[in-house]
C-alpha cells in the first residue's frame, strides 16, 4: 500500500511563524515628579493594549500587541523618547495561561 508522505518545507514554517502577532510587557521606570506627563504621552502610542500602574521595581507596565519585532522596536524607541521615562525592560510573551475560569 502506498502512503502519501507529508512534506513540509522549513521555509514555509518559518514564514508562518514570522507573521504571528507578538505581545510583550514593557516595564517602565519613570523619574520622580514626571509620572503624569509620561503617562499622558505613553497613552498616545499605537499598539498599546493595556497600561498598568504598579508597585515594586517598575512604575508602569505597558502591554503591547504588534505584528513583528520591528514594530516592537519602534514602540520601545518611542518610549525611550517620552519625557520622564528613565528606562524600560521588555519581556516578550511566549504563552499566556488562564488559571481560573470566570
């Protein structure tokens, strides 16, 4: 009996993965006294899904949803230009899990 073998071209797989959306958390530190001004400017940036004000090592966590790494780079570059932003730390989301049903 002759069976058809599934042939997968590695280039095709790479191209499909290349265009999957990328989500990331950008942890942001803001200089003291510059919080409100920085937040107002961050709200104007495209592709931002959520902005969270947090306690701890960072001041603001920005969740972004982009098409590719180039867009992510543009967003982080724009964040660095926001008056009041001291530094950022970007964490790309590999997988999100929902632990509790709602």
